């Protein structure tokens, strides 16, 4: 039985901040404290404790004389400028360490310098004082994302970092980076990573480490053994089980909550996004046939998998696989086993694009049709209407006015009121319960027949326990008769995609970066999923009015992504009048743009502020209606003003989910919302950008 204290001692969703709460990793700690090498590379799956280990090492280094330990989190950096800003933060957070070593730090003087110049300054100053630098780089994947856009940057950075004896680097990355081919010298990352080889892996806790953790909170040997077995000694799983065990006072209740609430669903989905197709197929094979020997796996794989033995070892070190006493392979933990049985269908990995394309989007749906004076509810399964109910009520958009800068709590309150207004009557409540209790959390479809209903924040619907968009794929439809149309209708290969950046005043320079990142993401998806695509991209300098309108009209583009300013009031986007970001800024209305589009278009992503808003003076729902009226299947815009960086990251993940779900727009949006919402699941407040995208479908 877990020993109760005043505060839950278990740490979920955050790194370990105190040495007394840090467990295990003694061999790695001793190795890294010895500093026998200048360059170390630490690979671990997400949530395995990389940040906690780096922070723990930093605290240990601070106890030793002549060392300057700096923790540099490069997560989210997309350019050398971003890296500089994060590096300045890294230096500023270590000001006490600079003072202790007698080094004067003036961040203001460094702000106008490049990251290369700042690095040279740091090394030079530390050499003067005979101080060794320990640079602990977390989320180092971002370094290579920057390198992908600036081919010379990593080479220049390498020249600085690899030529000084007073510099030690510990590079931490997730397992996705391990699949960069470090043995192929032609690969752009290979020269940089060579000095870091071989990498160290952050493995599950060994039984002794796991026991030392559990013994602090429970002395019941049976419970200790059960927790170790269920979690596979993965630190974050053990922390999570004990976290809920502490709150609920019962181990079975804790396990039921984790399973029932699908708390780990997005964790595992994110892991699988970092696998290449071979690793995913290996795990799927083992999940179906465990326990299974190496020879059996090899017989099934044949020649399809390169370096099978190395891949199995890596998956074991990362904590996805485990060996039993007979050295046969199985999944590491029960949670992963349950998830793969329920969610991961390896057969999809072997379907051709055209086979997957032919599948109908025909799942369970609840249609909510709003008219001026009534609410019509239709519950369907396999396109057959099970229940149809009309409820006389009026939903007033003015009842759900949002603050200029709403937070998650205020959106929750608005969503709860909207949920009550829609499903407060006994009849509506029963229909929703029938729908929500289904084994398949089906689609929730909002059909607006009111002129201004588009302004209602349906994406914020909250049942008192969670936002419905985290339980059901939710989208809006132009009319209730359009919910039968399959997402994959007429999507052909090669898939032709147009990416447009438009940096008009007020300046939004990140839109060009967004287009470049999405282009890289789409190319990666195409390689991984073996989809043929053709990409045309227009930078802001190329996105003048005449050029954009000509390209849009002449190309047979099936997908278009626009990043730039838009206006909900005028239903328009903004383009420069002349090439090279010159001349006046021209407003291009939804009607004008849609008139230039051709019948090939299937999807339009308008990533601008308020780009899915509605005009009170029009019966059309802004850009959504204009685009869908051309014959397109789906449109995504934003319901409010958005942050450039987070909206771009959301779009990148949405495209990944879209291709992986075989162009199921609603499910792709649902999975992306889940991923980003769970980034702040265990924190108060948090960003709400994942609530802002609005999906319209035919």
C-alpha cells in the first residue's frame, strides 16, 4: 500500500528537480562525471528521463571546481536566430555559475552577436580562466532541423565546437535522431555526429533501481512486483501508476483510470511517429506473436529489414521490447501491449496507397443540425440513421462571447455552457450518452443552418470532464446531407501540393519558415509512407498577387496551404501587389480566390488569424464555404488569432496524421489535438492553440 503524505510525491509530465527525487542511472552518471571523452550522445525515448538526467548532471557538475555546466534546451528552434535566443537564455540562467568561476557575463552585449560569435566568446573567456565548459544540449533534434535549412550552419558550428580542449558536450536526443544514418558520410549530419559515436541509450530502470524507487512508497512485495511487471520498469510509467495510485488509494483503480481515459494513447502514437516503417513492422510482428525468437522474426522478415539484430537491440535498449529468460522477444510493458491491440493495425503498413484510398469514411456519427429555432440530432452508424430527434430550442451565438485573449479555463467554462445548451434536455442527453458510450468514439458533426452559427466555438464543447474534441473527431459541415462523402474522393497520385507564404505587414517572417518546414515534413512523409507527391512552394518574395493567382489557376493542385495574414471581417487573404514584397498590399477575397481554383482541389489549409471566421453580412461561412463550393473535400482555418510558431507546428503534425490516417481529415485533426493538448496535461493553464483550428468538410 502506498504511504500517504500531504502532497503527491510522484512526478508526471515534468522533469525531476531535486536530487532526492532522482533515481537510478548510476553507471551513466559516473561515466559522464569522469569526462574521459569530449563528446557524448545520449539517446532515449520520449519521457524516459533525458532532461531529468541532464539537469541532475548539471547539479553534480556545479559541485566540482573549475567547471561551468550549462543546460541548453534547443527544442522548437527552427533557425540559427532561434538557437541564438535559446543559447542566450542558457547563459543567463547560469549567471551564478559564471560568477562562481570569475567570468563576467553581460547578456545585453551579446544580443546583437550571432550564435557562432557568442560561442567563440564563451570558449575564449573560459580558456582565460582555465575553466572547462560542460554543454548539456537537450532536444538536440532541433540542431539538425536548422541544419536542414542552412546547410553551412552545422559545419561552421562544428568548426567551433570540435577544436577546443576545454569543451565537453553531452547531446541528448529522442530515438528518431538515431535513424539518421551516421555511418553514411554523405549524410549531412554524419560529420557532426561522428565524434559522438557510439551513443549511450537511456534504458528502462534495472530491477534494483525500480525497487529502490518503489520502496520509498510501498513495502508490499506483491505490489512492487506487479508494478514492475506492468510497467516494464519504464520510469515514466512507474511514476504515472504511482501518481494515480497515490491519488485514488487503490492500485487497480489507478490502472483502470490510465487505461479507460486513454492517457497513454498519444504518448505511444508520438513514439511510433519516430519509427521508420521497418521498426514499426517489427513491433507489430512481435505484438502479434510474442514471445518470439530472433530466428522466427528473421524468418518472417526475410530480406525486408536491414540490420535486424541491431534494430531489435535498439528497440530493447529504448524500452519497447524485452527478452524473457529464454531470450525470446516480447513487448516491454502491458500498457504498450494493450495499446497496440486496440489501436495499431500493422496490416495498414502493407496496403498500397490506392487500396487505402478506396476505403469509405463510414464510421459512427452524431449530427448536430442547428436551425433558427430548433436543434436536430441524428445518430448514425454505417450511414444508417439509428435515432433522429428534433428539439425546439434556440442557440444564440451572443451567449458564447469569448474574451480577447481567452485562457483554457475560460474556454472550458464557455464549452460547458454550450454543452448544456445542446444536450441539457433529457432527450438530447440520452442521445449523446448513446453516442458516447459506443466502443468507437465516432465523429461529431456540426451542421450550421443559422447565418451566424459559425461564430459559436463548438470546438470548445466540454462535458465537465474533458473537451469533446479530445474524445471525438469533430468537424463542421455545410449541410446535413454532406456527411456521407468520403475524405479520399478523387485524391490521386502523384499528389500535387502548393505551399504559399505571404509576409505582409505587420511583418510575420516566420511564414516563410513555416512553408519550408511543411515542405520538409511532406517530403519526409512521402518517403516514410511511400506516397508520390509533387510540391510547388512560393516564398513571400514570389507570392505577389499576379503570380499567386496565375499559379493557383494553372496548376492542378489537390492541396493548398497558405501561411499569412487573413481577415474574418472581409473574408480575404493579403498578398503583395508586386514581386519581391513590393508595392501595395492587396486584399484577395474568398470569392475571388475560389473563382481561380480548379476542380482538382481537395483540401485548403488557411493558416492565418481568424481564417475560419464568419461574416455577419453573408450567408457564406467565410473562406470555408467559398473553398468547399469549388468541390473541395475539406478546409482548415483558425477560429481566433494564433501564434505563428505553435500554429505552424500544429499544421506540420496535422499533415503527418492526415497521411498516416489515409486522408481521414477528421481523425487527423483529432489526433493532432490530442497530441498537443497532452503536452500540458499535468500542468495548470497551458496553451490552447490546439482548440483554435476549425475543420470544415463536405
